[in-house]
């Protein structure tokens, strides 16, 4: 059985009469990407702050990197790296100086610090900008420098708190590739995000956090199967063909104004083939066939009551 990089049971945190985390359980296997997904105020950042020793929980038992969070926080800090949604980069000094400062904080020798800094700057495509003040970097460059600084101490577990917030699509995709490469190297990543596509693209497992509780947890595919509502939509331009289809598909929902039919379906190849066979045998050809299967947008809305601003649902045209 895969060892757990992070194991939390009954994690609780309140501020006054406001309960931010209400007894959550998390299990993150080593060498995987685990995403905490949820709307603003759901408790994502609070969970990361507790797991990374920045604040203490009111209750619960937690082990990070095999170390008890309450009994040995120093050992936990030695095993982790943290990159928040607000960059820790000092804009007044160069990228290289930021890296060397981090090397000093990790008590690396001057020679070792320069070696590590040079390697990481090259890895994150920052060598050309290394001598320039970090204030001149783009948002994507600053975020790459932030993660490079986090890696100076060779952490085995990295917490990324909304790492792509504010980045343009190209920079976001670059960051996704960096995160995948980290995991290929054996690092465990706990990621918080509001971007549904990001969780779907990256995470081996996802926990949907809402009002301080885990509303659901599993792989993206497992979460999608929790939500009903998959369907195939057929659109016609010929009223006669539409009428024939309504007779051939009595289970379909009708929209006589737009000449469309909607048939419940899980979107599987078997169901689509069966539907097409029924249309072929009846001599019916639709002008457009659209498949919609539940996605993380649907999961998010169903589990959080529609709070937050997820991506718009998408339909695939076949």
C-alpha cells in the first residue's frame, strides 16, 4: 500500500464563533498531486496553513512526511516547501539574489548555494533574467522563481496555494507542466485551486471543500460519476425529420420550438452506438449531435450550491 505523505484526521479550526474547518480528513499518497477544490472561504488556505505549520489546529491528528505535526513541527518544516498565491519574491533584488538568499536560509555553503541556484534558474528558464531585478519579471516568471526558491531545500512535499491565480493561459499551462515534472521527480504536491480545469488536468485525487467540510473526495472521474445529468442532444432543421425522431425516441425530452431532442445518456461509446443504430434503422439523420457528460463544473455546482466562479460547462460536439 502506498505510503501517505499527508494524513489528517478530524482537522478543526475556528476563529471566534466562525468554524473554518469542521473535522476534515485528508489522505495524500506519496508522489501524487492532491487538489483541494472549493469556493472562496471554504477553508482551503486555512488547511494549507495548518499542514505547513504556519498556524495550529484546534483539534485533529496530522502527520506530514511521516512526522507528527504537533509533536515535531521542525521535522515537518524540513520536509516541505510552501508557495502561496502571493509571491514571496523580493522585487528589489535580482532573481539570482533571491535564490542565493534562500540558499543561505537553508544553510547551504556559498559554493553549494550557487550551484543549486544556477541549476534551478536553468530548470525554470530564468537564466537569462537571473541578473535582472525581480520587479521586472512577468507574473509567470515571478511564479516560476517562487517555486524555484521553494525547491532550494529539496522538499519532498510541496504546498501550492492557488499557484496560477492571475496568470494568463500560456503561463498557467507552463505552471501545470512544472507541477507534473515535480511529481515525476517523486515530489508530492498538495494544490489548492478555484480553477476546475486545473484540478481536472493535474490531480490524481480531489477533495471538494465547502463550508469547512469535505463534500466529496476521489479522482476526477469518480467525482463526475456522482452527478447525474448526462445527455445527448439532437438538433434538426427539417420538421418532418424531427417528428420522426420524436416517434422513434419516445424517452427524449422535446423542444418543439428549436427542433431539438434530449436523451439521457452516460456518453459511453456503447450508448452512443445504440442511439445511432436506432436512428439509422428509422432512416433519421440529425443535423447536429451534441454529447454532454457531467464534468467538474457540474460537480462543483452540485456540491457547493453554485458558489464561487468556476469555468462554464462545456459540451463536446461530435
